[in-house]
C-alpha cells in the first residue's frame, strides 16, 4: 500500500529476482509491564550504504548455516536487539518484498514473545531500539507524505508513517502497512 510509484510499476511486471540477496526480518509483538502490546523497530547505524540511518525491523542477510529465512530473521533479531530465539514464537510469514537499491528480497515474519523482552542492542549495527505501542500505531498513525534524501535519492517524495518521531518509509513502511491491515482484521473479529 505504501509503495512509491516506481516500485508499483516494478511490481506490475511480477518479475523474478534470481540474483537478489535474501534476508529475513521479524515483526516482534510483545507485552510491556502493563500488558499493552508493542512491537519493535530499530534505527540503523550510519554507515556507507543505502540503508544507513534508516528505520527497519530487526533482521538481516541469509547466512550459509541458516536453515530458512524465518530462522535468519530470528537469529538476526537475537543478534541485533538481544531477544533470545527461544523467547520468540512464529505466527506466520508476510509477503516477501524486493528492495531495488540494495538488491535484497526480504522475507518478513510475524512473531511474538509472551514476556516483555530486555533489549540489548548490538552497538555495531543498531543506533536505537524503538518500542512502538501497537494500539497507538493502529489507531493514531496515518499515512503521510514526506520528502527524504538518501545515498541514492535526493529530495524524493515518499509515503510514510510518523512513528515515535521517526519517518518510517520504504520497505519498512510497506511491511508495516500489511501488518496494520492484518492486525485490524484480527482485532475486528
């Protein structure tokens, strides 16, 4: 739903991306100490790359020893924010998404923890752990338009969410829009 115009045109062709690198990310739901549901995002460190200093879900690149992309997302979530793999229960995968600037096919997975995690960020990859209250996101977060500048795009108008003071756009916003639709369907049942 939040795909920019150029991405919508790319998706219309239903293209296969055989040379794309593969990655897994986790949309992790968990309760806070008061029982309110949250999910976690991260602010990536600044580095010389296309996703520098951007908001994302915890996750990363498929490694040779990973048994599948869900495992990749769980492993990377443990590495990046310190939530143990054994504390996360997989609910279901979401729609895979191709990211042209970095040539990654990303496989998001919805998971939950029954307890409030004690986050411990990987200082080499994560600038900040961002905890988002689910009800705030579902009830008060609207789609906005924002102008961004990245290493590959200068003053590009994008659709985004404003979450906890951060502009969340691109692949993360697209995954969040699917997540929001799914959660609203579940909560209305």
